[in-house]
C-alpha cells in the first residue's frame, strides 16, 4: 500500500506533541480541492481558498481554530442567472492524539491526528464550507424566476401571464368552440 501523498491542507504537528500550549499558525492560499459544491453553487475547483488557522497543542490533541474563505459561484435556483459571492466560515476542530495502545481517543466530535503526526484540514473545511452553501441559492430575495409554463424570464416582463382555464370548465369551452364552428353565417346553427 502506498503512503498517502501530502496535500497543501495537511499540517505536520510533530512539534506540538507533548507540549500543551504550544501553537503554530497556518496562513495559506491554496487551490480549492474538488467537490466543494452542491448542485447549483460551489467553490470552483482550483480557485483560491484562503485558510487562516491556529493549531494549538492541548492535552487531548491539537485544537484547530480560525477561518477559511473563498468565492462561491453558481446559478440562481429561480431564474438560472449566474451568481457569485464571498463565503467565510469559522473553523474549530479538535484532532485527538492516537493513544499508546494504538486506539483513538474518540469523543465523537473529534478527528484523529494520523500515525505520521499530521492533521488533514481538507475534510473539515469541506464539511464547513459545503454545509454553509444555500440549498436553493438566489440572485436576490425577490427574484421572480421563470414562468412555470413556458420558461420565460419573468424579470423581463412582470405582466407575463397565460390564460388559465379551470379544468372543471374545459369541457364547456370545447363545446362552445364546437357550437361556434357549426354555426352558419346567417346566425342559425347547422341542423346536421
């Protein structure tokens, strides 16, 4: 099995092991990894991801705190226009030391420092940033969207409408059209 390749979002914490209170900072702009997105919006792969975090040695492991920011792009869920806006998330995550027996100190909310004394910040950032993305992004709160019948952009003509026939009266509308067809020019219905 090949050792996992180190990424720009992995941090060596060997210097922090056994030194509670010791700190390191990570201040980097890295290419955004793949899959920092939902269906309609996301942070484009390889775009700038700015990471400003502090790694602090605590008795249980390494506490990661700080923020990450990037530019979100995508399309409005109502009108499908392109949208773009900045996103910043606060980061706080505990990475626990692997205990001497080889097991992890698992409290359910923490991740483990790997056997090479590295922490991988990428999954933490992915979880935080993707969960901060809107499920249905809009270009603006009052975006009228598209016509549900023909797809016309309602922003271009707010008065756009289609004649709605109540389905309960549709049979009578058909009958009226049939009677108008059968009527002779003199005004009398065709006796046939």
